[in-house]
C-alpha cells in the first residue's frame, strides 16, 4: 500500500479515547505497510517537552513542538498521529497551517462519562479543586468547530470510532480502501 505522509491530529479532553483510537489506527496502517509514528501527549511531555508546566504558554509550546515533529514526519512520507488534548483552537489552527495533509479528529465525550471512566481519579480531584488548571474543569477546552472527523467515545466503541476515521481517510484519498 503506497501512502503519502499526513498528520492525523486527535484532540479531546483527558480520557476521551484519543490514544486508544490512535493506536487502533496505527496498527491498521502498519499492517498495510505504512510508516507510522504516534506522538502521544503524555509520552511527548516526558521526552520532548520535559520541564514544561501547564500554563497556557507551556501548553502552546508543547503543541507547537508536537506540530513541528508531525510536519517533519509528514513531509517525509510518514503518517504522524498526534494524540494530545491541545485545548486551544488558535494553536491547533497554527499547526494545521504548517502541515499540508492535516486531518483533525475530535474525540468528543461528555464530562459525566469522563468522570465515570476516570481511572486515575483526576476529574474527581479537579472537580474538588485539588488540581488547578485542569482542562475541561478549571481550564478551558475549545472544541473544534470543523474537525474533519468527530467521534463520540461515550456513544460508540473505540473500534467504531476508528472505523469512522478510516472511512474519512479513504474519502480524503489518504489511504486505499
């Protein structure tokens, strides 16, 4: 399967299923012979963005760094999959403008469902005021207004969400059926 490089940019609140769906697609693309790299927000923070905090400036810097790496990978024929909260529309748009084949995927999920499936207990702590600057609770999250793909992880399985993304990639002629 011949692939051109592109960036699949997953955005959504913590626990919304970004990484889960990203990894399903990564496997499927690799099985088809594509070169794929996943840039997971948590992993990037440990390596590429060590030392950054969670102020708006630090979050923006983190997203710009992920975007820069995605642009390098994409233009070299690699499929870059970014899974980072990326809460601010302005920075997502800035990253979009840097990358030729940029596909935004919004992992939508209700706050109730996020609190319910919250394995790390972060939402409970944030709602109780124990965690400051928590995206979606005490810090803003600006949902995309026209993402190429939106899936609702509290209404569908990760496999169904991945299928929705795959169908759009076929539509956009970024992958072969």
